C-alpha cells in the first residue's frame, strides 16, 4: 500500500494508473491545470483532499473518497467508475457522477447539475442534493433520508426506491419504471407523467397536474395539496386521505378520497371509465 500525503498536484494525469494507495491531505490544483489526476486507478482511498481540476477520477475500480471537497472547477469528477464510495464529501462540479456501477453516496452535499446519469446500483443515504437533472436513465437506485431539490429528476430511471425523503422537484419520474416512494414529500409540478409501475405509500404530494398518462399507478394512504387536474388518462388505484383539489379524465381503475374539489369528465380523447369514490 502506498501512502501519498500532504502534497500538491497540478500536472496532467499526476497519479494515473495508481494501484493500492491512500491519498490524504493532498491538493489537486494549480496553474498547470492538469486533468485526470487519478484516472484508471484501483484500490484507492482518498481522504481530506481538495480538488479543483477537471475529470479527476475516471475508470477507477474500488475507489473510496472521504471528507473531500470538489469545487465547481472539478467538472465531471467521477465517470465510468466501478465500486465507488463517497462519504461526507462536497461536490460542486457539473456532471459529478456518470455511468458508474455499484455506487454508495453517504451524507454528502451535492450541488451538481446532471448528477448521477446512467448509473447502475446506486445508493444515496442522508445528505443534500441540488441537481437540475438528476438520476437520468439510472437503474437500481435507492434514495434514503435525503433532501433533494431540483428539476426533471429520475427521468427514464428504472427500479427505484425512495424512502423518508424530501423531494422538491418538478417533472419527477417521467417515463420511469418500477418506482416505489415511501413516507416522503414530493413537492413539484407534473409529477410522474408517462411512468409505469409507480407506487407511492404514505406520501404527501404537492403541486399541479400530477400523475398523467401513467400505467399501473398506485397511491396508498397518501395525502395531497394543490393537486389539480390529476390522473388524466392514467390507469390508477388511489387511496387518498383527505381531499384532492381536482381529478380529470382518469382512464381506468379506482380513485378513493374523502372529498373532491372538482371532477372533470369531459372533452376526453379516450374512453375514461375509472371509478371515483367519495368516502364521506
């Protein structure tokens, strides 16, 4: 095992193809503006480092990064990695994680547009994520106890589990498949359009026109707020506590709630035969 400590690296591919190393208290910065400092490396632990250069850790195997800062200049920091663990890091560069496999992100602070695109087996626990376009096309995703904010999240994602999360995001879960959300807040506009197999259990859903054009949509013991024109052309089984603002032309299934502000059943392009049940 190599120990690389208390050094500054600014040159191109400074630690390229390093195998079996602890990199600690180092700074990757400088006028040299060298990129890809740990590319094609394996069995690496990076601790307490400062990263201010582009494309630092691509094509790495068994990489753990702890307590590190990646600045806005640290663009596209982690691509094509396998066996990646990130703990207590800050990631401020665009496109922070892409096309990686077997990823764990714990208690990190992420401010990165296009975060976690096309990843497989990615688990995010705790921390905060701000990303305009997160988890696009990713598969086998777990999001637990995380605060998320942004837009267009989880589009085309498959096999997703979200629990105990706060998600403030519009256009979430578009074209997604096999997603389950439990005990979470979903605050945004146009949630879940064109999804297949989207299930929400014990969630609070806020925002206009949710869940349109859905297939096999299920809401179990959920509450809603400001949800108007919901379920248009959707196949839905919904059990809603309290009132929903309005429902428009649901395609099939059953929608049960304690009250409906309005039920719109007109001007439909398709035959809409869903059963709408007011419990009170």
